[in-house]
């Protein structure tokens, strides 16, 4: 099962607040973070992209603002997040910087993962950072969030990030070593479930009754995250993150629970584009573009013969052959207005035609799916 981590090309690591911050002192666990940074450096040396989703900003900030241990009001939570986030970001920059890694911070809300255009912007930024060799560190933007400040949200946020980034492995570092058939804290006979190939009602009932991962979220939110991840073609694992070098321990065969996806990120995304999104416009291709697409290439402006309908950047469009036949679906990188201005032109002319430098592709190959395409 550890081969799933070894063979992964893009890994998302979610860190719970209790792993990073001492609850009683409100201080950072520097030694633990330094060890994790070493693990991440090993993954990067193996050629893997790594994305971090981290909690802990509110826990850090409330100490520096002297808010004590009482239940905080919404605006106090937001203030604590603002004070803590800058310290959290600096800690990651310092620890990963010692490993020669560049760090970038992204603050997102759930709406950024659900609103189509905001999702597209976040995905493009994330992919650009990874292409440039940076390690994105993501947290929920609690300074502007309202109902999102609640227990366990970062489990789901991590799964959304795995989906957004087309990751093939999501690691949830927890305070327990996985899903058990009973509460391991009160039942000494509780058995670890090493692998889940289907999230059934029985599995969900186990999660509801375990009381595991008490610091943040609980096992129920981790099962919710697993639903998102495996549907997106991403394997997910829950493992004990309290040890030093938790990713090395996982790679060496530490106890854990794997939630296995039957798809791949690529196939899941293609099926989502083809079957779940309603097109709001059409791109009519010429013969050359049709040949390029069937050979796995992206759709360039030069291959567009006509544009029909009114749509915005990121909307789904129908891809049509020269005879008007329905070839498939794609997410267009330009609005219909701009698409009409650049159709038939070379990508190098886009900036002159539009006044800004957009993407070379009008529909990238990762953002299209053909009707007769077999994906795996």
C-alpha cells in the first residue's frame, strides 16, 4: 500500500492544528515542523509536487492577542487568524527554506473551490506555482470566512485542493493512525481498518462512533474528505502525524488507513468535464484542429473556424467538427468576445490582438474531453 505514496506524482499533505501548535502554550512545535520539512524535501527530490494544507493560524494568533482559552466570538476568531497566519507562514518559510525549497501562501475559502471562475483562477495559480518549483502552503482564509470557521473544515479543504490540483495522493496527518472499527481510546480491542475500497454506510457508521482525531474535525470529516478525494481519482490516507518525520514513517510502512480510488485524477476530471458540465457555447474547429485533438493535443486559436454563443472565461463549451458534429466538451480559457478576436490566429498574436498575454491554448488538453475518448 505504501507504493501509492511512492508512485504518486502530486501529493497533498494536510496538517492538523494540534500537530503544529501546543494547545496549552499556544507555541509552535518547531522540531516537528523541521522534521516534516525534511520529509517534504525527500518527496521533492523524488520528483513529486507537494502541496501543504495547514491549520493552526487561530491557535497561534489567540496567544499573541492574549485571548485566553475561552470560546471566541466570530470577529475574535478572525482577528486571531490574521495574527496567527503571518507567524504560521513565516514558520513554513523558515523550515522549508532550510531545505532549499521556495514557499508560497494561498488563503482560500470554500467558495473559492466551488465558484467556477474563482476555482479556475485558484487552479491556474496553484499549477503555476508547482511548475515554478514552489511548495504552496494553503489555509482557509479565516479572516473573511464566517460559517467556514468550524471544526474539521480543513479536512474537506485539503480534499478540494487535491481535486483542484489533480493530485493522486492526499495524506491526512492526524492524532490517530487511521480508521478503527470502534473507538481505540476507550476500546482496547478496536481494530485498525488498513484499506477501504468503497465508502459504505458501514464505514460511515464506524467513523461516527470512533471519536477519533478529537483535536480537529473528527473521523466523520475525514470520511467526507475521502468521498471528495476518491471521486476525483485521488487515493487518501489517514496516518499518525504526531511522530517526528511522519511522511517517512508512512513510506516505511506505518499503520494507516488507505481510501482507494478506482479512477485516476485524469480520468476523473475528463468524465467530470464530459458528463457533469452543461455547455453554454460552441467552438467550431477546422480539420487541422480536429486531427490535433484526436492526437491528444490542446486546442489553439488558429484551429478555431467559428465561435457561437456568449460565454465567459472558464465556461464549458461544445467542441464541434467542421461539419458541426459534437466532438466533446472543453473549458474555454477565453470569453466568447475574446475568442472571436483571436480565432484563426497564431498564439503569438494573442497579446497584440487582445492587449494582454493570455494562455497559448484556447482549450488546454487537460481541460477537454472527447466523446469517444477512452481515459485511464
